[in-house]
């Protein structure tokens, strides 16, 4: 047992982290350095990085020892990916060879990629690893300094930022202490580069729909000819969304960290806006790959997913949106594992009415044959449309209308959205749902609070409109949001009629 050591590291499993035991055993024999425990190619190459890093840190490297070195990463049935275990392997080797003073390992998690010089390089998933450390009762997370601010978002965990291996050795031997990184306080902000609603001339009907979508987290589709402002309207949605809560910001940061898309940011303090191109692959949008990572729909979690030119997207990609739109998560299944990625986003889609874009336009003639228009519109399936709460037309404005159009700015609308969200938060205390759109059918029935006029409207209209059961509950949720915007405890006939109008384009109502 004298030549055996055990330290702890962590592996990403989707967006969550799993604890890894790094065991190092030194035996007599011809030199060999073996890493076992279902390691991928990048991890199997760790022995070369560790050799050079230890040598340049001023200690005796494994390749200078005529001994058999075995490193086991447990649990053995969990695939280990990447280079984040380099640091733990190096520390474990130093302990097993007694080149470092013995220290308590049960309260520390080591994570980081080693450069050949001994410097530490950042890794993905630092926030997830810090959350794991807190859950498992660890006191310290030791990782590259570039990851420290991200990990320090989690309170009651001491994050030790390390620049290089030599510095860490001095710290562990208590020769030179590395100060603990202070807890990161999230500064919430609005993302830059998005237009204000006042920049969109006219289209008050569309702005009203955007406000409802923002207030209740409802999905929205805009149909209209090119150049009517659909893209700008979608982008302006971010300017009226409320700031994320602390928990929402942590959720979003965790997803982006696992995907490696944080960049230079330590955290994300705003609601994301993702707009994949229609040529994007299903894996890029939904998530997956050989080592499954979150796709665009998960990166849009708690924010906006904008799909421009909706019918141009692959049919299988569009159909894959049905699960996350219904459940708020996407499941990626592989031979060895099945992972769930959170995907609670507001879907905003835009499309032309036909391939040329001018079907139904009063000023420009449509060049498409009737069958072409039908084929184009059928690219978006009925079940997908049934999951979109607000369906509006965005018509082309005449020049006179553009010049005289009223403009509604984002700030006033945003305040109304915030107040509506506060009303929902108060009503949904103790529930899993955060917005009206997230309510289950049972919860919708319980909390919709229809007055008698609304009940009469349902009896009169809904049986004649051929609305699906899913559509019925989604209309109730939208009506509940409209009532919240009106500061009304009850849903009235007017609220229900407006919600119904956003859903049904041609209903035979007598």
C-alpha cells in the first residue's frame, strides 16, 4: 500500500459532472505507464503530457523511473473523455512516488489539462464540477485559474486557481499558499447588438404578440413576405425579456460551459439568443455527437431560439423539436448512455407564405403555382404548428404607413412583461413551472381561473373550431398570460378571444 495513492477528479456526463477516483499504483518491473478505465484517445495521451509537465516542474518524471505505473480511473464503465484528468494523474503519481509531502486528499477535487511546460490549461464544465463538489461534500476544487471565476459561482466551495504544476506542488506542501478565489457575484445585463422595438416601424399587432410571448414564455411564428421586419422583431424579443434569475443564470452557464461555448466569459448573465442557419445539421441543433454535447436548442435554454425561413430547415430536424417544445428537455440516446439536456426556450419562427414570398400580397403578384405553395407550407407539419401558441401574419406596410407609423419602445413593454412574470411567480410558488407556458394541463385547469363569460365562450366556440386537446390547453395558457398583462385575476371572454385569434386563422364561428 505504500506505493498506492488515490485522488479525485471529475468527468462530464452530459452537462452534469460525475466523481472519478484516480488510483495510481507503482510496482517494480520494466518501465511502463498505463492508464485504464475506458479512456479515450486524448486521455490515453495524458501520460506524455504528464511526463513532460512533471519534468519541467522540477520533479522526477515517470519515464525516468524503471517501474511499472498503472493509473486506474474509476468507475471503469464510465467513458472518460478529454484531458481534464491530467492534473489528478500528475498529483496521484507524486503521492505514490513520495515526491510530495502527504496531504489530505478526501476533501479535494483536481481538474485541469497540463501543457508540456507544466502550465495548466482551462477545461469545459468547471461550474458542473463545482456543483458536484458541493453535493459530495468536498471543500476544495483545484483547477486552472481561467476556470476559477466560473467555478466560484457556487457558494461554500473553496476554489483554488492554479497557474502551473510547480506552483501547485508548493501550495500542497504548504510552502507557498495560493489564495482562494472569491465567490463570483453575477452581474446581470442585456445582450448587446439587439434592436429596440422602436426601430420596427408599425407592426403593432406583431409587437403585441411579442409581448405576450415574452410574458408567458410562449412560442411564436410569424408569416409574411420578405422585408416586413420579421427578423428584426425576433431579435428585438431579447430587449423585452426580464433578467434571468440567479438559478436560471447558473443553469444557462452550466450548459454553455459543458458545450465549451463560454469563450472569455466566466458566466452568462443574460438570456441567450440562438439563431442557427437552416443548413445546420440535426446534431448541431438538437445535440449529440460521439461525445454528446448540447446543441443549439439547449444553448437557447431560458432564452430564445430563432428559426428564420422555417420551411427551409430539414424535415427531420423540425420534427425533432416536438419533444423539447412539449417537455422542456431533449433526450440524446447512444449505445452506452442516454442523456437529457435542458431545453426550455421560446421558439420564434419566421417564414414566407410561399417560395417567392408574395402569396396573398395585395401589391406584388405571386409567381408560385398552387401546388408549390401547398408543398412549401406542408414542410411545417401540423403537430409542430400545434405546439406553437401564437401564429401571426406580418404584412407589408405601404410607404405612407411607414412614415406615419407609431413606434412602441422596448422599455415600456419590458416593464409590463416583468410585472406579468412577477404575477406568475407568485401564483406558481411551489410548482416546477416558472411561466404560464410551462404549466401542465392539470395545473392549467386549476390556475386558469375563468370567469363565467370565458366559460360561455368555450362552450360556444371551441366545439366548432376543431382545436386539438393540446391546442385547447395552450389557448388557456395564452389567455392566462394576457390576463396577467391586464393585471386581472380572472380570465375573461376578451382574454380568451384574443388568445383564440392568435391560434386559429379560419374558424367557422356563428
